[in-house]
C-alpha cells in the first residue's frame, strides 16, 4: 500500500481545512486509514482513523467535535475535515494505514506512512 496525502496549508484560527489521502497498490491489505500529526518540538500524536469496511471511527479527544473523517471506498481515499482550527493544531499531518483488524492510537500499529503535509493555523 502506498499513501498520497494532499491538502493542508495555512488558515486562521477558527477556520476550516481539509486533507485527503489516497491509497494505492494492494489496498485490500489495508484495514484502516487515518492521520497522526507532529507539532514542532512535540511527539507525534494520533488524530483520527477510520476502517474501510463499516466506517468505524476512532478519534483523539483533542479533536472530537471539531474534526471528522470519512472514506470513499471507490476512490480508495480518506478525508479529514478540520473545523474550528486552533493554533495548537499546527503540525505536520501524516496519513497512515493499518493492515490489522482494530483501531488504535499507537503509531507502532500502523504499518504504512505517507508523506507529511503541513497545516499551519495562525492567530
């Protein structure tokens, strides 16, 4: 599986931004797709993930109610919609894929990582 992320950019606090991640290759091996992020000087943290089949969602508490995730199975693409963005959401966002059943916030459990895309929220 290969992942190609797009979107990102700069937005003012309170604004919205969307990311997409297209999976290619042996996509049947992917059980779930999602995002992690890493802010400058901080550890990488889980954001959200969704299972391809059934659309089960797992979300970090820090983004609940503000971010949403969806997937388009026909396009092998997942989308992260980020609303009510805060300066603290500024980070490089990484698209990830997990081949094993179950959703988790453990980065070691995601076996495919896409390139990062920068999201900057200005005050």
